[in-house]
C-alpha cells in the first residue's frame, strides 16, 4: 500500500505575514496622498495674481517710484540689534539727511501673514529707530518708501541672520 501524503489545509490569507507586508507600501502612499491633499487645500497659494492688467499698471507705478529714489540719490543704511529688537539707521539723499517720515516694509518669503510694516520717524540728522522684535533669520524682501509713497528703495535681507542692511538707489 502506498501512503498518500496528507495535505494540511493552509491557514487563511490574513494569518500570513507576506500579504500584510506587501500592503504596507500602498497604504503609506494613500496616507501620504491624503496628507498632501489636505496641505494643498488648507494653505492657499499667495503667489497667484488674478488681475494681470492691474498688476502691470502697479509695476509701472513701482518703476516710477524707483526712478524718483534714484533722482533723490537715496541711500538707506541700517543695523539690526536683535537683543533690543530694533532696526536703527539713517536715510540720506545726495549725502544729506532725509528727515521726512517713511515706511519700511518687510515681506516674509513664504507667509504673507508674517509681513511687517515699520514706521520710521527720523531726527534732524536722518537717524531713526524702529521696533522690530523677534525677526527671524529668513530671506526678507525689504521695501523702504516715502510716507506719501512717492519713492521707494528695494532690496533683500536675512533679518536676524545679517546685522547690517544697506540699499542704494540706482543711478538715473
């Protein structure tokens, strides 16, 4: 008589390790996709411009203001004191102090909600001090503009990571 091998019935699929191990990859992709979709929907893109014609007119206005800063020979020189949270410096026009109030706009590179506008009230020598506590060391876009928005200087600055900031108007 021949002995027939007896086959044991195999365990159901969910009792084996391999199907679970093979499902880990697709499951992680689904979770990652859901997280990315949530991030994309919850944080709107602030860089998209809706009205290109209006934006073009604004660019022409900015160029006119840049030319006015060049005509005035403006030089903005400042120093950031992180311990006191103060931005201090001078604004000169053709080497003479500018004593009229002006604004310093600090635009955060990625989060418009963290932008700041500092008011500068210079003394008779053109020296000013503006409170700017807790500036992070990031790549700020800086716009210095007249109180009447008739001129502007533009540059970039690393905030707390770079103590000095100087912006010169281009030659006309």
